[in-house]
C-alpha cells in the first residue's frame, strides 16, 4: 500500500467533517420534526434515520478512538499507510467509488419515529468530537493504534483507516439525507 502524508490526509478528512457540521446546522438543525422523520420518496430512510444510523457508529467508534489516542505517545511520524482491508472498506463506503447499496447491520438499523432534534444535536456533537480526535491524531502514530471494527470486533483496523472509513460512511449517508430535502420530481 502507498504511504500518504499524515497531515494532508487528516486535513482532507477534517475539511469533510467541517462540511458535515455546517450542513447539519444549516440544513437540519432548525428543520421541523415532521420533515426530519419523513421517509424518503424512494422508500429509504428519513433524514433523522440517516443521522441516527451514523450516530450508532459514532457511539461505537468515538469512545474507542478517544481511548486509543489518549494513551498514545506523541509521535511526529509524517506518513500513514492504509492496510488493504482499510482501503477496501473506505472505497466500499465512499459514495464516489462505492456505488453498491448495503443492508445495515443489526444494531445500526434506526427506528422509524425518532426525536429528530435530539438526533441532529447528537450528530453535531459527535462530528465535533471527531474533529477533535482528527486533530489529536496529527500528533500520534496512526499506523500503530488499532480499533476493533463494530461488526466483527476480533478484527482490528489502524485508527487512520477507521478515520477514513467512518468519514466516508458519514459522507455516504449525509448525501442520502440531503436527497430527502429535494423533491424527486426535479431529477
């Protein structure tokens, strides 16, 4: 696998997370509960369900990432090398490269009627924490820290791969949520 500049990678991911926060605030934070819970015109998840799905992954990954980063020594290593598995999972979730639809895993399937305001608030909080973790990661060895994956915890991925996968997954569902704001007739 190719080694990339760690600071450039984290800055690119930071920019995506900043955009997710800006979009959540501008598009969802003051939207009424009914609109946020309205199922997609195509039968898919509502905006609130998309965000709650992402929150479920955040509930799993963020504490584990926080713990790993907290205990890690400062390391000014400039590079990061994805594993084949990390790169594969990221490509699979990235909406630009992973066009296939997936069924959500048990435990990550959101219910239909949610406290939409609380879901949006939690999503924004989690994205702010993710920003903090990305910035903390700039001073750590992203190759050395490993996080168990949520669907099969015996497999542990490098934290740099987890950052990439998690943010690609967030982007995939943010795009899905934003499609719910646009009437389908304009397509």
